[in-house]
C-alpha cells in the first residue's frame, strides 16, 4: 500500500492546503492519506484560531483519511524537534511517503543542503559559534553561516523551505525507508498579509479575522466545506481564539510563580524570567509585552513558545523525557477519520507497536496528559467545551 504522510497545522484550512493534498495524493498515488496535525497550540507558539476538532473535520472533508494529533509537547517546539517528532510518528504509523509544500518546489536542493551539513560540519560549527557570541539567535546564526559559506541554494528564511529542511533532515536521521518529496506552493506567500483569492496565505486570513473582517472575501479563500465550518464556529462561539485573550493568565503565572519553579519551565534560561516578570508588570497586551522582551537572541517566536510552556507547565525535565521516547511512543490520538482511514487503523493495530487511541484513558503517558492540559487552557473561556476531549474521532462518510 502507498501510505502518504502530510505534516500540517491548518490554521485555518484554505484552498492552498486543498491544492497540497490533491497534488500530493496524485504524485504519490496514495491509497491512504495520513495527516499529522498540531493540536490547540502551534509551532510558532500561538493558539490555533479554531480548535483541533474543527480543524480535523476540515481535513477529512477535503482529502485526508486520518488525522492524528501531534502531541502538544512536540508541536510547540523549535523547527528540528517539531519536524523530527512528526516524521518519527508517521514512520511508526507505516507511512512510506512524505510530501511537503515549499517555496522551492524541488527536492534535490534539500538533499544537497543536508549533504553539505555533514561534509562541512566543522566549518559550520565554528561560524555558528561566532555569530552566537555576537548575540544572534541560533536559527539566525545558522542561516548567516550557510550564506557565508555559500552552502545552500535554498532561501531558508521562507518558512516552508525551513520546515522542509527539518523534514528531510529528520528522514535521514531516522534512516527509514520513507521517500520524501515536495511540491511548489501555489501563489500566496506564507507571510503575505494582504488577502487574495482564490489562494491566500493563512497569515492573511488570520489577520483579516483578527481585524474583524470575517467576510465573504475570506470565505472565498477556503473550500465550501471549510467556510461552512468557519461560519458555524463564529455563530456558535462568537469569536475565534486570539493570543491576547490568554495574556492575563500569562501575567498571573509570571507574577505569582516562585522563582525556582519558573526556572524549571522549558526555555527559561539565562535569567530571561526577570525580563519577562518586569514586562508583565507594565505591558497591557501581548503585543506590548512581546515588543518589550524580544531581542536578537530571544526572538518573538522563541518567547511565544516559552509562554505556552509556562501556561501548560511544561518543564525542561518533561521535554527531555519526551525526546528520549519519541522513536518508541506508547500511543497517539486519532481526531478524525474516513472509512478508508478506519480500515488502515485496523492494519496498524495488527502490525505496529504504536497504539492509536480513539478516546482518552486512565494512566496515559505524560506527553498525552499535556494534551489534556492544553485543552483545559484553550477552553478557559468556555469550560463546557472541555468535554470535547471525551468524544471519539469524527467519522466522515
């Protein structure tokens, strides 16, 4: 069987994502499409604008056969850990092809990039240390190093190219039989902020929604099934999730958590907690707060991930344990499925060590307990929705 794996966030699902699924399915001649999707909180350290259950419905209504939740503890990490964990889980599920969208659109430059990393490791390490001493963040130091050494034809500042590097690196490191390929993103740039149709960036869609411009123009950037779900979500819940809504809880945690407990939170290094506490006493919004604490070394995205770790009480010890177990997980959770996906799960149950849960159970491993905490925090403004965690996967057709 040809089992295709896609690594996604769908924040929210739009026409560009539909294009990705259709093109990837055709290119791989897939029998089953498995999407591994971040839950309520995302890789850039933000809450998803709609919950994971709604987004998983969007996926199976538009070409995915199975939606597996990427555990929160892995979903909110830096690129390499995010990519490695997603690829590892797909590998444990029996996926034999992964296809990602990129600005480059060809796989060979990515393979060359990874080969050069090995061949020029000593030179790269020395250059990176040089830039780190100048106060650069690690991603920025690495990017500058590659530019200096002229080792890459890929523009790794572009987010999908950057993630593609992480995916290819992970496949090589795992040393699996997975074939990895890419398709070129169509039209809209990832960070494009001006809405365009029929294909717009998720960034421009989120910006329009944040500006209260939830209009027919936005809905035209999505498949009809998705626009219907978005309208229903707005009518039912009144608004979409916004990071600023969680800022009072972030302030509370920073101002009341004992110093030693703060230091234990993953990413709370080099005394950054003092800077965060000072900002929490002054800033009246998340944007104001981020402007106060962001530096060359501590980028906005790095700070946002740290704040999610704080909200969910994710310690460095918890992360270290999660890293040790990533290649041999006990279980993951299915959020949505089609009959085709359901049939494949029967094969997984018979042939794979990894369990795929249809509902939460007692005595789950810590990395899945973090998902429960993530839901509790995400639904703070509507606690009745926490019972969504008890529901079985959504079954489409």
